[in-house]
C-alpha cells in the first residue's frame, strides 16, 4: 500500500477530504518522527512501538571490490508490532 492509498482509506473511514487526510497523515508521521528523535521511543498501544536502537561499529567487505571497510556506529529506528496488529495479520 502506498501513501496515496493510505490517504484514500483515511479519507473514506474518517469522512475527510483527501487533502485533510493527507495533512493528518503527514502530521502523525511528523509527530512520530519527533517523538522518536526526542524521547527515543513512541508507543501506539495495539499497533506497535517505534524505538531507537544503537548499531555498533563493525568491519565489513565491499561486495564489488572485495576490499575490507569499516562501518561506523549509528542509531537506527526499529519497529515492534503490537498485539492487535499481530492478531489481525494471523
């Protein structure tokens, strides 16, 4: 499902115009992004949890040249599905 498809579903279910639904979706995404950035975790009960995880530095190999390279440490965002989302899929 693309963002456009999701906007159409939101507009239909909430009785909004597509423009209003797009603004609402953008605001929700922005809120989740800021929450993860500032607090490291955003929990949407029943849906899931977005969380910052730390990836350690490691050594790797460039697949094209087969030369070793160093991959620096960085933060990544992970998502763990909530119980209602898991149940709806199974």
